C-alpha cells in the first residue's frame, strides 16, 4: 500500500544483488564500513557530493530538489546533493550495490529496512556521531527512536526526517447525501462500525461502502501492542491480540450490503473508490496521502478510532528514516545533513508542503499545509495526536508474515474459510516462507 502519500512499496530487489551484498555482511556492528572517524572538521569543509537514493519513496527529482536539495545546498555550500530516482528506473538498488556505485543516504521506513538496507549490508551505527555532535534525540517522540533502537539492537542506524500518522479520512458529501452525522475525533471502532453500517447501501443503482481499509496498515500501527513475528524464535504469531484486530476489521467488510470481493479485501480498488469514484465513505490512511487528494473531493479527517481499552492512544507512527550507508565515504557530512533536516527551520519548510513533521514544535505545526491548498479549512488536529502507541517488536521477516495474514483475511471476508482455519493456515504458510528465507540467507 502507499505509505508516502500512498506511495507503493518498490518491488523486492534482484537476488543477484543480494548474493553480492551477502559477501560483505558477515560483520559485527561497527566493523567493516564503520570507521571510527568518518571525517574530521577540515575534511567536512572540502567540496563533496552526497548521493541520496529515493529508497522506499516515490520522490521525483523535482520533489527532491524542492524539499531537500536546494535547502541543503543553501545550508552547506560545499555539499553538492545528487538524487537517484526509483520511480520509472530500470536500475535496481541491487544493481547499484553490485557495481559499487556511491550511495550516501536513503529514505526508508521501518517496514522497508530489511529489504532496502539490511539485505545489502548497508546499515551503519550512527551512535558515535550522535554522541560526538551532542545531537538531542529528545526532539523526537520516544516511540520513534525506540523503533531504531529495536532494529539496531540498541544502536541507531538513522534519524527520522518526517513521519506518517494513521488517521481516518471521510467524504463529507456522502455523509451529507445520506443525512448521517460526520465522524468525530476520539470515536471508538464500535462507533465507527455503526457509522459504516449506516453508510453502506445501494442508492440510484450505485453501491456505497461505509469503510474500506488495507488490513496490514492496522497490524503495522496497531494501538494494541502486538507482533506478527516473534523476534526471539522467528515464528509467526497468532494470538488473542492478532485475532482481536482481525475480527475488528473483518466485520466492516461483512456488512450485509457491502459484498467485498477478493481485491477489495486486500486493499485494492479502495483508493479509487475514495479518490475518484467517491463511493467509499471512510478510508483509514496515512496523513501524507492528503497532499494529493483531488480538488473535487470534499474531504476531512479525524483521529483514527480507538479500541475501547486504548482510548487516547494513537496508532504507532510510520516514520521515514534517512539511513546513512555503511559504504559512504562521507558519513560525518551525511549525518550533519540528516541532523539539519530535523531542525525547526527545515521541518517548517517540509510541513508547509503537507508532510507531517517528525518533531513536536508549535511553530512547525502552525506552518503545516500553508503551501498546499488541500489543507485549507481542514481538521489539522487529526494530524497531530498527543500520544503514539509503541511499534511492534521488529523482525526482518515481518513482511513475510503480513502477506500471509492478508491472504487469511481475504479468505475470511470473502467466505472461503472460517476464522480458525484461516489463522491456522496463515501460521503454517508464514512459518514455511520464513524458514525458506532464513535458509536462503545462510
């Protein structure tokens, strides 16, 4: 699903690149590629080129220069940024790693870390640079830094530069059409279900749907702490929490007048139904997707609904981290740039364009959306929850488990399997694929 303004995840990269990279990944944290002195002050002033890889984002060259390239060049005249665009390119990350091309920084979320960073041995612990520069990590929500600590086993591979917060989009015109009250801030999922029932109907020969969502979105950011893979055993998890989230969302697709198909049950078609066809009343998504909502869509947003026993706790955030590559020859300068991009000055400019900032600062929040007409008159409070849930325990095999769980969800929603059978099959399928992946990595 799209995670940067509904950006699609890039396809898994070629195995040839993975095999080449594997030769250099048998190192302890801080060894090969982790020089103790990545660069001294004198070297930092020498003209250099820093190469940014789009990573998991769909950023274009134009977006990069507007949001990062030009501000970096202005702040650091001795640094010449270069951008490698992923969208539309036939050259994979595996190709670049295999050929030894320079990459210094890469935009990747937690879910993409395994395939974009760890797979190629590109991780680098920046803890020393944080300490040396006396960089203040308290500017970030603790849950975001804890994600990195979890990934790096106590270290830190990257700083977050912007974030995506799950929230609930809704179509005001559809609620007006059927004379149903708008969703409200602080609703529970049960209250949201009641609204979805009222909004699901056929009118004038056209079907309307109360709420549609990608199930994986809610496991990844669940307000109820859970994990689909036990990092200690590398086994798929199917416990009461897994079942509870499963049940909560499957009911929305089983409203009698809903009639979900297999594609819809896996999150497909929903974006067109909300953006274009305007037959979907409510659509949980990440905050940054609102940057590109169409002009003819009369939308607004509220906080993502809560479980009754987790009121006041927003879902876990989905940050974009700017990873410093282990093979970079300019680690210190790359860190200085990363640190600058988290300053109030830089975050204000990013917030103006409608990207949810990663730091909590009044001036930054007040600047949010100023350069984007999509946000005029909208409930901006939905973009800035007070308390975030912790992220699930990190596992590099998480994406394998969630793909299997989505298959299970679809089979239940479409009536192909009962819940118990579907969850049992999910565990078996996920564990088999995880075992296969572990063998391939040896």
